[in-house]
């Protein structure tokens, strides 16, 4: 065989050679503890095999051994970027099982907190997409206003990240005047900041060229994978649990559901930005509706939970110290001795990154017989190999960020 033939065969074997690359589980670009084994040809992704379970904590099985009101802290640790929505979703599930109807003021307070959580979550997601394209400034800037939202949480419940906020039937305590002042401060200052964030990125030529066409998924494939939330709406499907199956009096609010067309990274960014503005409007409306309720009936100012849910609320501390009945009830609740009606239900809320659902089977005892969390991230991550196939390695990173896959929710 001639030397020329040897050279030609060597060139062909080199041309067909691919490389196996571990993206994660500890790579900072994954924004969480999960692994992707990528097969790449140069910079082109040929295939991907995702691996999950690095922080699996068996929440569902833990929940099946806990009294109902003690499961709320487990839901915090699903999507911890918007924990209050998970909390409210769980409380609504128990209320649905028990047939508890919450007062309007409780509904409006819940909407206020959930929409602030949605804003905080979307700020994290979109600013992280910017970081992964090389733009750090927006991330460090908007986080100051995310902190304002966390200060509101802290004033309401004493916690910031894993909030354990609210109780079955409402909240553990009434909102203070300071909490409302902090909400108003956020409403007054946030629009200018958000406009600057959009000015920095939305029509930025470098950002657009990095995001447009990266990690697309069409409506049909998104539906086949059971996508929900911003990732489904970015693909062109107009579906939002708040509209399709209203809860917490969402039917009283006027808001639009932003929808994209291509389902790529840029569309997901645009949809989340538009949702931030809609959530901002909903928070404003909630503040106005609360003020209107109090104006029509001053006694409404003291309403923060449904009286039907008394058995899930600890008695006042002064009563525990001075009244035997209150002490006995306090003991029963802390020790998890409150029975719940038997039944089988599914309840869902519109989480910041998709439909967060709770499938609950109760046998009438003090703990769930079975409980399953519907985690949107678990569904998105299954589609990840298909979405990044034939794209660039750099696109695989921003695609993962734009899907808003949260490791705590993915593994549960």
C-alpha cells in the first residue's frame, strides 16, 4: 500500500473519531449536581446521556411517614428558587381533600406571595442564562431586587430561601404593616431595574446571536414530553394552570399569558421576561384588592386563615400557658395526632417553571398513604438530550440554563 493510501486512511479515521465528555456532575455550568455524558465531534454534540439521583432524598417516602402539616418543609426543597409556590400548592391539596374554602383575603395574600416568588425565580433563570453567554452584570444587578423579595418573605414568616410559609387554610400569622411597606417598596423600585435589565440583553446583538436557534423544541414534541410552564409556552402552546384551572381566586385578576413561537433559548428568555411584568401587575392588583376589602369591611384586616382549618393552627402561646384545652391541642398537633379524611386527589398549581402537582392518597390516617410530587424539571431533563443533539457544546450549556432545571426538584 502506498504512503499516500496510508495517509488517506489515517485522515478518515481521525475524521470519524468522537470524544466522550463529562458535563457535570460538579461542573459549575450545570448549576446543580447532575451529569451529562456527551459524545461530541469537535464542538458538535452527537448524543447525550443524562444521569440523575446525586441528591435524591426520597421526599415522597419521608412524606408518607410525616403528619400532613409537617410535609410543607419538604416541598421547600423541590424548586427552592420559588419555594412559596410549592408550599401553597401543598396546602391547597390538603384543603381540596378536606373541602376547605379559604376567604378572599387569604387568596389575595397567597397570590401576592406566589407572584413575588415567580418574579424571583424568573430573575434567577434569565440572569443565569446571561451569565452563561458571558454577561455577568445583569446577574449581580437584579439579585439586589431578589433580596428585596426575600426580605418580604422574612417579614411574613421569618425565613428566606426555604420558607415553610403559610399553613393549611392560610397563614400562621397575619401580615404586618412592615411586610406591606416592603412590598410597596419593591413595586416602586423594580420597574426601572427590570427595564435596565432588558435594555442590557434583549436587543444585545451578541446575546441574541448566542440564544436564537439554540436548544429549540417545537410544540408537538414539547407536548409529547408533557412540558408545562414557560418552556411549553415558549414553544407556542397557550397553557397556564392559573387560567385553565383557577385557584386562589386567580379568576379575579387581569393578566395575559405570554406565548413564544420557536421554543429556543431566546424565546424562553422573552417569555419569562414577559411573565415577570405580568406577575408585577398581579402583585399590584393584589395590593389594591386587599385595600379594597379592608375599606369595605375593616374586620377583614384580621383575616389570615380559614376558620374551618383551625385544627391545623397552633393555639396562641398565651393560651397554651394558661388553658388546659389549648395545651392538650398544642400537644396533639405537635405530635401529629390530627386525622385527615380518606380520599384520592390530584391538585396542581402554576409553578415558576411549570405545573407543580401533588397526587395524594389518604386512608384516613395521620399521614399520607401515598404521595407523589409532579416535578416539572424531571420532565424537561428527559428531553434535554434530544434538544441539544446536533447543536454546539456552548449551546448545551445555555439550553440547560434556559430550561431552568433545578437539581433539588429534579431528584426530589
